[in-house]
């Protein structure tokens, strides 16, 4: 199995793999993507986070040429997507949300048949399929039908299929949704190996652990726009702080205390969430004076940033 030549993102070249300028997508009265701009550079994993309906999938579909842009400019590999869709697609690998595998074919046949989209010779397709099945730990199931596979195996096969044409950019739309923890971590391990070899990756995900683990940089979207962009740890430190103190069933004395100290906090009624740069001394004070139990301190995460910026209301 081959991937694009190694190119560390720390030495970012001038030419981005993806360059979006004022990108807009409108469906009738709905503006799904609203005038966004961002770059993705060779060798980095770039994440797109956001609630349902934030515009992530609409953006991704424009990038791989499935949906035409309404306004703005979008270049992939330095090529205008509107004018060079076929040339761009030949250099992409796309892993869709759905496991749209052919149930009438075996695992290996799914790869070999898909290779025809890229005009690969049968011999080359066979070699590449066998290499990818080994990489995805699926070689022992190569003759199995799709219906015989677990959910994790099917996701690994969809990922293998996206790598058939040795892409320069891998696009992943919710790659681990619905997987159990073991299967999810297997997919993460494979993506980490691809990233280490220099493959450029664009990933849309709801999984904050996934984004923190894989992404060099990311954007958080909502209502079609970009709220923030940056490295995961920098976003955590900038928008939340290092530590989070959570208090169950907070009393009015504690609420008065955090207001008097002008602290960053969220009051959810039965739970108080306090953000702080260094929570040790504050945690001791709160736990001693205001709550004898139901008080915890933990490190802040990307999920705290996400919820702070996009809110806690359900999006369905």
C-alpha cells in the first residue's frame, strides 16, 4: 500500500491542498454554508466540527465535487473545483458516512470492482486490494460477504476502499459513528499511521476525542459559519482554560461566590460548571466550603469548547 509522499505540516508550503474563500452554499431559502474561508495544508489532518445542520457535510460535498458551489471560490490541489472536477476526484479518497458496500460481492471483490473507477488494471487492483486488506486487518475475511462483517469491519473496508487509488487527500465524513470503542480505536490507529506517512486528511466528526487525537488544526462551525479555527489545545486554553470544576446540586452560596469572583461558569440548574486556568486551590476552597460531595475537578476538553460555543440545546 502506498500513500502520498511524506510532508510534515510543520513545514507548511505556500500552496494549500484545499483553499476555500468566501465559500457559500444555498438551497432555496436555506444558506447551508455562509461565506466561510479556510485552508488545509499538505500532510496535516484538518477537522470540521459542529452540531447537526452546521454546514459540515455541505462543505465536504462541495470539496469532493458532489455539490456545486453557490458563491465564492474553492480550489483543491490548486485547481478550481468547478473547472477540474474529474481531475480532482482522481486524486481524492472519500469515506462516506454510510457503509455503501455491495452486499452481493465479497470483501475483496468490493475493492477490485471499485478499482475500475480509476482505470486500474486487474493485476494492480489485486495487489493493492490485498495490501489494503492487510493494513486494515481484514485479510482473513477477504472471501466473506458484506453481511457477515461487523460494523467495525465494514467501516475499515470503506476506509480501505477510499485508499485504493493512493489518494493525495483523504476525506472522512463521520468515519467512526456507531462503532464500539474497540472498533473506533482500530480505525484511529490506522488513520494515525496514514497521517504519520504524510497523507493529507480532512475529517468531519462529532467525536471530540477523535478530533483531539487526530487533528492538527480544526474549525468549529455553526449555522453555516466558522466560529473558531485553531489547534485543539490552543482552542481549549483560549476558550475554556486548563481545568473544569463541576459541582452537582450547587447551593446559592456557591453561586454568589463564583459571581463575586467574576469567574467563567455555566449554571445548568442541577450542575455548575466552572472554568479556570489552575483549579487546584480553587477546588480545595469550593470543596471545603461549599460542597462536601458531588464536586469534581478534571482537565478541560475540546467538548467543553464545543458546548460553550455552540450551546447545549439538542439539534435534531
